[in-house]
């Protein structure tokens, strides 16, 4: 939750009634957005702007320590944790089109291109069983697609109409 228009932002835990439960990290001038909580609730992956460059960073909640996760000069945004907490998917425009990349959550190793197409993409959720990633793309307008993480990793449409479909998420039981 964020309020105000200052140059520093800070994440805040809130209960369902709107009562503040605690603050997360320190006030941040990197304009953190797109928070994604790790499955073990120990880290938050965020997009931060440093010297005009957008990268994914990890905020360790217990110690309020930020560590940079992506280092490319391109724009890296919209991090999503895998259900087992071992990988993070994010969007990047490294080739001129916004494609999906993944990297081990430890930060070790290189990013791997997960899905490259002629349309820009934004991952929005990962199924709890780890089999599918939902993402938004502009094919007919904003549409919802899924990427099968088993086998050939072939994407398929979930909702593809002339209307605007955005920001899809799986239901907690994975049936919807």
C-alpha cells in the first residue's frame, strides 16, 4: 500500500480493516513498484529505478536489505516468483520487444529467455503447481495467454477477444 506523492516510497503491511501493521524496508527513492512476495514471505521482488534504469531488486524483509537482481541496461520489470521460490520471471525489452525471462532466485547465473514473440508480454501469475505462467500481451488488444512450463513451453490463449483483458491471476485452488 502506498499513499502520498513524495519522492520516497515505503511498503506497509495492512490488515483487512486498513490498520497499519508495520513498515517494510526503509523509505526508498528508487520508486519501487510491482511488488511480488516470495512464497516463503521472506523477500519481495520489486522494480526500482536507479539513474533512470529500471531493474528488479530483492528486498529481504527480516533485515530490510535490498539487493539488485537484474543488471542489464534494458528495462527489467514485473517480477513474479515461481511457486517453489526457486525462480523469478520478469519482463525485459532487451531485444526491442518486451519478452519474458527467468533467473534463479538466488541471483546466481544468467537470465534465460523464457518466451520471445513479436508482441510485448507481462507475466501476471504462476500456477501453484508450477505448470503454467499467465501473462498479458497485445495481440487483439490486451489479451490473457498462458505459457505451459512443461515440455515445449508453447503458449496458448486463455481469454482472447476484442475487449481488454488484463492482470489475470489463478484462483487459490488453481481451478480458475
